[in-house]
C-alpha cells in the first residue's frame, strides 16, 4: 500500500547536505568535507522500469570486535525493497542461526509493501531484537558500486560475510520506518535518515517469482475501493503504532506529506514520536582513505537544552607518531563559546579554536577546534570533550554544561587508522 520507492524532494536533499556545506566553510581540510559529503548522499533511486529495486535480502555480517557497537561483532543486514515474502525470509534466517544468537538487524531500504513492513516489525518485536538503520559494506564488494550484480549475489548466497557497518550513510523510508518500530530497542544513529510520507495505492502489484525476478500486474480499483483500502491502511498503521508504543503523531505527520514526496524526520521528531529517545547519538567511526591522509570520522547529534545540535569528530594521520584531531560543532549564538579540552586514555589536550562560519543570515553557526595527539591516543575507550577549566567559565554555566560530550573510541576504524599511520600511510 506504500509505494516501493519515494524520491526525496529537493528540499529534503538540501537539508541533508546543510551540515556538509557549513563544514566546508570552516575547515580547510578537503578530506573531512569529502567524508561528510559521502554521509549526505541521497538514497539510491531506481531509474525506471529497467532498474527495479531488488527484493529485500537478509544476511549475517560480522566484523572486528566493536564493529556494531560496544560488545557487538555480528549483525543481520536487511537491504532492498520490502516485498511480500520478506518476513518469511527473515524468519527462516533467524531459525537457521538459532535462538542463542540474538543479533541486531540493521535496515537500509527505501520501503515497499506496507503489509510486509508491519509483519517484519511484529517479528522483530516477538523475537526481542534490536532494529537499527545502517548500511552494511561487505569486504568483498566494491563500496563505490554497492548495486553491482556480483555483490548482490554474494549477499544472497547464505554465507556469513565479513563487513563494515556504516550508521551514518543509510536511509529507512516509507514502510521501512514502520518496520524498525518493531525493534525492542531502536538504533537511529547520527546521520541515519528516516523518511515518511502518506500511503497510496500503487498502479501495479509487484511480486517476485521463485528466481527472484520481478512480476508486475496492473492494479485497477474503483474510486470507492481505493478510498476503502487507504482507510484500512491508516487503521492498520494506527493499531500497529499503539502496539509498539509509538506516538500517533507519527501517522499524522506522514499523512501530511504527499505520497510522491518524502519528509526526512528531524532528530527532535525522532525523539518526540518515541522512535529513538536518546539525547545523544553517534555514528560508527568511518575510515576514509583519501589525500591528504587517512582519517576516521564520526558524526554526533546531542541535545543541548531544547534543541539537538550536530557535531563531527575526525582523526587524521599526521605522521607515524601523531594524529590531528578536528572537532566541528554547532554552537548557540546566544552563549559565549567556551574553551574546550579533550581527554583520551587518561591524557588531556587543549583544543585550539580554528574558526567558525554560519549558514546564511539566520542559520546555525558551526565552530571548529583542533589539536595534535600521539598515536597511542587512538587506543582510548572513549573521547571526552568538555569545557576547559582555564577558559574562565563556571562549569555550571549553560555554555559550559552543553559543551561536554563523550563518544565511543576503541573502534575497528581507529585500529585501522593507527596501523595506517604507524606504517607511514597518509
């Protein structure tokens, strides 16, 4: 009942790229701008009847310890069009891996069948599984061409694949949003996008044969049948939201968006609707290997008083013994920006202010800070950024308290960066 693919309107794409444009004004390092541009790319789109979306595939992916968060090394990847047989396929995979492995399920999908999406959500809830939004990047696939046919065959081979998880460059739209609501815990990290719109009756009914080939049949309904079907869909969603403990305001917000458009939920909306109530979220660390040197990048969104603000932390090889840290964060125009200090692995580093820039006359302002650290700092379990005690501000002041931020360290991308830096890779 929901169209399989919704094309993001220009306004939504513009909002997704907003942070990247700000950072380009603040930073002189092209690599960091490139990294944020990659995080803000629009969702993959079909190009007409000759490029139909593949049916949703489920497979077990695994990486180094911490690949999917603290204590998490393996997960289930869920990608593609949510077709009518998606729920049975996930059920079969869960049966195959056994009840002893309660792996989180990470979705990257533009949507599909509403009925199938709700069925998937109920299966997730019945199994008590974590549901999140992230792209899975198998090691044997070309990350520059994730739609390659050989990569798709690999994902559908039934094998467990070595992979990376990228929570900062994924989308879950249309019926996929309702699917992840079934998660016992929902993980919508910084940079992940949720897109909603109204229900509609597609002109064709799309199914898949036993070989996975698409079979489309025209769907001809009277005006009365169309109206009845849409009302039934709305009631189904409303009942499902109540079961999952989600605010009915989500359905109202979706109903207000034309079915041929897409509204990307703000972090404030994600929290208000009850999808992910955390007040600080991060992306996974992403390793970017481009000039002038290898870097690890993390996106952060955190609540400061009444609003969520965006930030980015990057670590770049300086030489075989040191890394350069840069921290770009949205600041409150009404408060004096405090001096900042970073603590990693028991060592503390003052962050020098590098500059700031605003988005338009009334847009948010972003400020950049930086420091150089020894390579051993990459082994820290966490990075804590807080007000510098020598900045002259009281720790209890609004500006000081809002500046404190703690993010995960000890991630596979940081280990890879340390090896790259130590071997002289730049």
